C-alpha cells in the first residue's frame, strides 16, 4: 500500500511544475517556411518545390489528384533548428476508405538524405523525423513516427518495425480536414509532442534532434486507388505555441494488445488486454504496470488542473515563512541583548527597538496585574478573620445559624406532639 503525506504531495507538485512544458505566448508564424493563404493564391510560391502530379486546385494542394499518382511538396530553404519549433500540417484524404498500400508522409529531415523516393514518394534513407499516415499496417489507420540517422534504409515491409510511437487515426474519406502539430523543444529536456486536432497522439523526452539544417516536406502516393491526399495549410513557428501546451487529458486511442488466456482446469478461453510493461504476479499483488497506471492518472489530474494556483500558494507560504523567521530572529536578538538593571532603579542599558516597545510595555502591565491579583487574594484571606487574628463577626453569625436551624426544627416537632397529646387527653375525659 502507498502512503502520501503533505510533504510528499508538495514535492510531487513541485516535480510536476519543474517538468511541465514551458509556458510561452503564441508568436507569429515564420513566413519563410509557412505557406501563404492558398485560397487567394493562383500558384505555389517559389519558396517551395513540388513534385509528381502535385497541383494547386481551389485553395488546396492536391498531392494525388488521380488514380495511381504520387506527389510531394518540399521547402526550398533549409530551416536552422534552434531551441524549439512548432510545425502544423492541415491535411485531408477523400475518395477512398479501406486498406491501401499508399500513404501520406510528413517530413522534418536534413538535406543529406537520399533522393530515391521509394518511401511514399519520399526518401527511404533520411536523417530526421517522419510522420506516416496510412492504413496498411496490422492495426489499420494509424499515425506512426519514425527516426533515422541516414544509415538505415526503410521499406514498406520493415517500416512498421521501426515505429517508436503511434496512435490510431481515422483519416480516410473525410470532408473535414485534420491538423497534425509537431512540437519540439531541446531546452525543455528534449520535449517532443505530436497532436492531431489538439488531441495528444504521443509525447516523449527520449528524442534528441541534432542542431543542424532541416527541410519541411509532405509526400504521398495512393497506390492503385482513387484516394486523394490534400494539403490545405502549413505553418511553422520558431517556438512552442500555446496550443502545444494543452494538458494530456484528451489523448487519442492507442493500439491495444490482446492475449488469449486458457484456463487449465476448465479449458475456457478468455481475452485479456496486456502490454509489455505488465508483469505476471500473484493474485492481490500490485505489479509495475498497475503502479504506472496510477502515476499516469495522478499526472493527468495534476496537469488537468491549474498548477499555477498551487505553485503560487506554495511560493506565498515560503515567503511568509521566510518573513516570520526573520522577525523571530530579530526578536531573539533583541531579547538576548537586554541587560539586567544596575540595581539603582534605572532603565536597561540596551537600546530597545521602537517596533517592540509596545510588546515590552504589555509584558510589564501583565506582570503588574498578576502582582495586584495576588495582593487582593491575600487581603481577602485576612478579612476572613478579625484584625487581631480572631474569628470575624460574620464567621460567628454563620456558625450560629448552622446550629440554630436544627434546634428550631426540633422545638417545632416537640410543640406539635405536645399539642396532639393534649387533644387526646381532652377526648378521653369527655368519654
């Protein structure tokens, strides 16, 4: 069982604050690498290089305008990677739904890659990052991320084995486009995040992109189908934008692994969802997988709330505590500096701080009040007895009253019985 105390929760909150994404304001997009408003454009800008059957049609770049076509669009300039950047591709797939060997690839790669165009009309050997959207894998329609340093050649047969992160994505035959956002910040512990329509596909800090020049690109091929891949908008920002910092409470669906378990006694089959992190353990025990899920839920709750409120409260408590410590040290120093009087009835030799004058006056008043109370108590004790030390008149009256009351009662009883006896005697004479 896990136990948490107050200090543990504060430490957890500070840990979450120190590892949360840096808050930055939205900045204007980089015009050198962002596409202009395609609705108003009559041709593609000369800062981009198109390939294959790519065309500009009614405000959108159609990469695969017909059956069995390919297309591409690459930035002509090279982007110099600094501390961070954010790139957004707004894309759409129409005219086809189902399994296909075609796909759409989003690129952030160095110019040192190959030009073979074997991987969805893009390089099969590249140095950088590729985001692949396709439906040819075992899990159906997905978005997958692949890294390469230019030494390994990826093909349609082995590319799924090289995936380091993925999420399920239903993208085919939709009139509504979707926006894929790629965010990277080396200054924030190599923070890499991919979102689709502000939902988190995956997030990691295990990827470090070298500081070098890169090119942005998008390529597609539809194999032998009529699937039309389109690019409607592309923007690049030189930092982490506000939308990239949306908490991870609305994550996308992830692939699930199902394991078939057969009961040895009954032979009954049961499908159980498991992951690689889940370990077999005794019934009733807590596995590493259970702990990981609990920590993920706790992290989600922390990130879903406004951490700044808790941070401000902690900072305020720390500042108040620091101020009180300083004042207490000042009081202790002043009290220690006071010297006893010299016996002549003079004031203390030490100079007392003006801010504590009322405090010392209150102390003296309380001392005088206690002495006065003690004097009154002693005087009351003396008044209980005479001035000569004998009993006071009030004390004598009190004692006489205690003795007289029973005597009066006894006399009344005797008078009552005497009256009754006389009545009985009178009745006897009359008879």
